[in-house]
C-alpha cells in the first residue's frame, strides 16, 4: 500500500517559552521536528511526507529538511489557524495514488518504526488506526468552576491517545468533507462521526511524549540518553 505522511509543524508552542517555534526547539542539539522526519523517511511503505508549517517557521523548516537530507519530504506548506485546518491543507497535497494517510504531530519526536508499522498494518485492515497508552492514574471528574470531585471514573477501557494516526485515504477525506469545520483535538474524532467507521487503537509507548512545556524538553533529553 502507498502511504503518505502529513507532519504537523505549524504550532507556535507558546507554553514552551522558547524564542523558537516548537518544531525548531532542540533536544540534544537536534531540532524536535527532525527526530520524527528521520523515522518516517526510513519507513519503506511511506512514499512521501508533507510538512505543514506556519508563516514564521516555513523557511527555517525548509532549510532544515535540506540540511538533514530528508529525502521523502515532497513539500513544506503553510497550515491554518486550527490543527484540523493544517491537516486539511496537507490532505490537498497528497499524491493521487495514496492509499493510506499517516498524520503525526511534530511535537512527538520519539515515534518508533515498529509502532508505525503496526499502525499501517491495522489501518489497512480496519480503515483507521491510532496510537495510545492505557490510562494508569486514578481519574476523577470535578466541577469546571469549583473543582469539587463529582465522581471517580473507572480506568477500564480508557486510553491516552497519541500520534501517529493512520487512515484509509477515502475515509479521512470523507470525514474532513463532512465534519472538518467542527472543533476536534485529533483526526480520529472526525472519522468516528462517520456511520459504520471503527477506529483501532494500537498500543503505543510512554516514551512517545508530547513536547509542550520546558519540563518536557528536560524529560526528552533524558529519554535520548537511553536506547529508544
């Protein structure tokens, strides 16, 4: 199957408190974005990578792709104001022969090839597959304003969702055509709205962290010191 990847690098990362946009911030001297691009570029099933940037980092990302010689990056394009707007722009640039679409947040640098392989395999079977880890902590639901506990939620069947996400091309295009204007936090939420569509969860890794705060950068630097 022909797989195209969309890597979202349009986030500005205000919570990171960095003068650089989040994808350009460095972990052990290497930009966050490059970690996942190198993994995806080595994946034999992936034929092209579309990187979605913002107007402030597009030139820098284009330069990095050349510097690190990421051969499968077919284009660096501008994103939109929301995450799903950036994905929609990436979907417009896909090769017409694409069978599966992999969508990944550049803020998660430590994806592994074995996870990508499993996601592609399960998406081929089910039409949609996403990475996630089982919820381990006790979860309580509280009032939005008063923070008083209303109930303790059972962890059974609860997953913390990560990226990559992989979808059959026609499925994700239909989901965006019908529901793309709605506010969502991941692409699977749109596919879930399609009648008859099922999304398969593939067990990810606790090392597949999302870089959001300065503390996350320190954790990421520690992860780099061990084999991933």
